[in-house]
C-alpha cells in the first residue's frame, strides 16, 4: 500500500474520522500552488492543476476533470486509487464507499462553503481539522518561499492601484460592509499593481489583503 495514504489513515483514530478530503488548491484557493502546498501531488503523484481526493478506510477516490482523466490514469497507482470524472461528483454513489454515519475530515483553510456543497448529498458529517493531516505526515516538505515583491509599472498595468482600491471602497459603501478580504494571488497582484515570484513560473505573490474604508493591509 502507498505509504503516504497509509500514514493518513493511521491518523483517522486520533480525529475520530472515517475519511479525509484533500483538494488540489492551497489556502489561497488558487490552482497555482507553490511546491510546499502541492499536497494532492505528494499523496497521488498527480501533476495536473485540478483534482480532489477522498481517502476512505479501504479505498481512495480521486476526482478530476476531463482534461486530466488520461493523465491521472498514467500517474496514479490504479491498485490504490479509483478515478472518476469530477462532473459526476454531485450524483456520486457515496453510499458504496461510506456509511451513513461516516465522518469526513477536512482542513477548513483550503475549502470554501461552495466547494463543501459537493458533499451536501452525503448522509455523513463533515468535521473541521485545523491541523492538516498531509502536513503532519509529509517528510522533507519544501520550505515556504517568500520572494521579493516589486511594482508592476502603470504603463503596463493600465490603471493605478489607488483607482482600483477606490472602486473596492465604493463596493464596501454600496453593501454597507466594513472590510473586503482578498486572497487570490492574481487578484492581489492586479489590485495593488504588484508582482513577485512566490509560485514557480508565475509572477504572483501569496498573501492576504484587507481593504477597509480608510486603510489597506497586505500580509505576505
């Protein structure tokens, strides 16, 4: 049996779960992930940009879109993983793999509420686990990269960051909101006219931005 999958299963008892969900995105909800956040690839050897893994006690269910079905069959060990088209996940026969009282664990930092709706039809319970199970068993995990941030000049950006921030504040006022939170790397770079090299082969920075009526905070 594939050792990382077994290692994850050995943690099930500690958290009283029957399955664990691993997406391809990171906590910035981007499909462009740095090396230290490629959890799905570490577990499966899958190198595509869109995938979802549900590790059950007796099997591992892998979902991806039509672009990657052939690729996943080449990269994954088919004696361990069952591969499905992700377009069928809303009508997936979960009862063939999970009992009605099964508990599915997941890391809330890397899921949105809408993504969790995929599992709404499962007669099981979702359980938040803040300590990512993959991170706990990932030996020799690459270090987090924080590259130098530089300004994307106005002549290339086409619109100043101050103008874009002003538009955000108009939206806050319109909806009587106090704060706008931005986590997508490409959105942050666009909003602030910044670039970096936190992700290989992409001029993006990983971080979070909070926009209020009179302040802006960048966490990198």
